[in-house]
């Protein structure tokens, strides 16, 4: 019976440690990713007035970012050829 209690306590500690590690990664500020903060009053980019602009925000360490860029390249650039400006902002 004591062995089960020790086993359950060990499992709970490992579970909470794993959740804490995932939350620390998820909630890490952008500065830890190597991104430079914008200076006061600085904008991401000027809007293009002679055509459409597509703005994409992506996290630099997110595994979905590569898929997003691939989809942009495949669907937006190969199919539409609209000449729209694309701004990808990593944070």
C-alpha cells in the first residue's frame, strides 16, 4: 500500500513539473525569443496604398509558423499572383 502512495506522489510531481515546463515555454515573453521590441512610436510597417497588404503575425518558435509560410507561398504567391504586399511579423 505504501508503494502505491509513493508511486502516485511521484507521478503527480512529474505531472506538475511537466505542466509547469509547458506553461513556462508558452508564456515566455518575446524578448526571450530574440525578437527586438519596437522603439516608442515605431510602427511595424507602412501600409501600402496602391494595393492590398496581407499581414501575418507568427511566433518565432511555434511549429505552425513553417506551415503558415508554406501555405502562403503555395496558395498566395503561386495561385493569385495579385502583387499584394505581404508583411510577416515575428514576435
